């Protein structure tokens, strides 16, 4: 018998498979009507999304608390404000970012005009993760709408309260035919991926990224893959230890370390490891008190399975702070580990939790060699006052982005592209880069009356001319 819908486990929120095909078809049909192309439609949709955030922020916070134990302030800053600011910025620059651009024409082409036209791609699929479930689903949506596409959104089933909130609010505020929401997990996403989209924008882990790219390849659909990885931190003897500790505590322990650009591990010199750990412990107590478990600003791990995985990593070093977990409560204490071996379990996978291993190397050159021996990270952080050290990192390493003397704030600079390289992903977005990602840049050439060198090429070649060839 069918289980009672009220008693379904939370993660079973899903769109019936039979409805998925119809919703994708509706989004595609809507694009074909041309309705999503005028700037007025795009602007209206962006304004409606802004209204949703203004009128329903309370509901978003409640959902965020249910899924991740996020408090209102953190949820407001990282989920609501960040998205609102991107919408306002996009509305402000909509005309300039979507307008074609005239480019120069080489002399040999003669009198002509060349333009780059930005066209919407069509119907795009956006697949979101659970860690910033609202932000990471809506940020790409802004670019997709601004570029004039119709959209299919797939929130993460691992953040069921946010998924349900999105599925209810989006059709209420946005054009419900042009923006479709499909809820569900592997089965529903697999069904979605059978369809031919004009672009797929995926945020999540690399294993699923590869599944998405394989499915997209069948239709020659381009993809943007926003993946993760182990983002390293170098702390130099010249660094301000308090500034480094404050950044690390914020980056590693907000959202319980479940942030794609969270500092994953620290490399520092042997004499700095203990003072840095002590400073981190001091700042942590200041931020979360002596009992982080009861602190209202300290969150929870997304699921028991992930808590269990993190608990298994606690033995990879000696805890100088924290080191405990409570699996049923989805709690992992803010932890710093010393004496961590490079081949220990915690160094084999992205931690994605509130555990910070500190490893030691002789100097920044050894740190660079350590980083370069591993997959290219999404973010790379260095705390240093030396220009030569900054130059060495800039010239000798590769990563999605590199940030000096702070962490994670690169995300808030929408004039910078955000995305990975190598194992941390492909493609980029934010601000105008989002509009570029969701547009096709079409080459437009118009011949004008006047000089036409192709006439020469078409003319019979005289014996005299041949001498010059
Ligand atoms: P997740 O488990 O929510 O998965 C992401 C999406 O993939 C979900 O919508 C899910 O339904 C779908 N999915 C899962 N299995 C699938 C399958 N077999 N076939 C098709 N779709 C499937 O999130 P996650 O992957 O655990 O997210 C954490 C990872 O994402 C980390 O590695 C993190 O670094 C990375 N991340 C990257 C960014 C970024 O912007 N670059 C942001 C956040 C997270």
C-alpha cells in the first residue's frame, strides 16, 4: 500500500517521474514562443525573484534551520543577502551585459561591420547541492534568466525543507511555465538528464559531476561544473596570526565547514603550528563559547551518514581542540588536529566539515610542491606579508581562485569569475560571467558597400600578379 504522505521521511519529497517529461517540455515550449527573450520579461522575472526574497525571507530561514541548523543571521547573510545583491546588480547592468558588442574588422575583409551578439541558449537545467541550498540554486538562476533562457531547477533532496520551499515559492513569483522546479534525488535527476537541454549547470561533488557530463555528452550539451576539492591554506611566519586564526575559524566552522571554498587544511612551518592552533582555539571560544554544542550560531552536519564519515576522520591526528562527534545529533565539535600525516585518511578526501588539520612543511616552496602534487583546488589561500611569496603562489600554482590574507570573501566580489579548474570544475559564473555562461556569443558579419578584397581573389590571376605569390 502507498505510505501516508504525511509520514513519508523528509527526503522522499519528489516530483512524480511521469510529470518530469511534461515539465521539461513546457519549459522548452515556452522558450520557443520567444516570451523569455525581451529585456522587459527578464527584468520582471529578476524583480519578482527579489520580491520573493523580500517577502519570504522568514520562510527561507525556517527551512534553513530545519535542514542545516543555520541561525537567522548566517542564513540571512549567506543565503538571502548574497542573492539579493546579485539580483540588484544584474538588474542594474542588464542592458549592458546582454547587449551585443561591435568589434573591429581586419583590413583584408574590406568595408564591413562585425558584432558579437549575445543570444539566450534555450532551456537550461540547474542542479543544486544541499550545503547552501538556496544560494547555490538561485545564483545561477539569476544569470540564466538575465540571459533570456527558460529554466528547469533541481534543488538537492538532502535539504528537503529548502527544496519544498523553493518548489512552492518559485511558481508563485516567477513565470511558472518558463521556470519549472523538479524535486527529487538520483532517480528523478537521472530521468531529467535523459532530456536534451541547451546547457547544464551542476554544483556538487566530482563523482556526480562526471555522471552529469556523461549524460550531457549524449546530446552534445555544454556543461558548467561547480565542484569542490581540498582548498589549502598557507600560513607564513610573516602573517598576522590573529587575522589568520579569525579567518580560519570563520571559514572552517561557519555552516560547520560545509562550504565548497572552506579552508580544507593548513600548511605552515613547524614552529608556527602550535601557536596557530592555540590562537584558533582562543578565537573559537570567543566565537562559540566553551560549549559550541549549545551555541545558537553553531550549525549541524547535513545527515547522520556525513556525521559518521567525519567522526571517522577525527583519528587522523592529535586534537588540540574538539575531537568529538555525536552521530544521532549530527554534531561534530569544532576541531583542530596536529601531527597529521600527508597519507592519513583526512588528507585523501575533501573534509567538508568542522575539522582543521594542520600539517608542517619547511617553507612556502615545499607548500607549493605539496599543493601541486594534488588535484587543482577550487580555492587557494595564503596568509603572508611577502610579495615574493605571493608571486611564487601566483606563478607556480593553479586553482579556481587565489585569495591572500582572508578566506571565502572572493565569493562576494561578483566582478571576479567564480569557478574551478581541473578537478574543481569547469566554467565560471557571478555577475556578467553568469550572463556569458548562459548566452551564446554569435558572430555577426555584415558586408558594406566599398572596398572588397575578395573580388581580387575571385578575379583570374594574371602572369604579373603570380610573381608576387
Ligand atoms: P548533493 O548530494 O546535494 O548532490 C548535488 C546534486 O546532485 C543534488 O541535486 C543531487 O540530487 C544530484 N545527484 C546526486 N547523485 C546523483 C546521481 N547519481 N545522478 C544525478 N544526480 C545526482 O551535494 P554534494 O555533491 O554532496 O555537495 C557537496 C560537494 O559539492 C562538495 O564536494 C562541495 O565542495 C561541492 N560544492 C561546490 C560548490 C561550488 O560552487 N563549486 C558549491 C557547493 C558545493
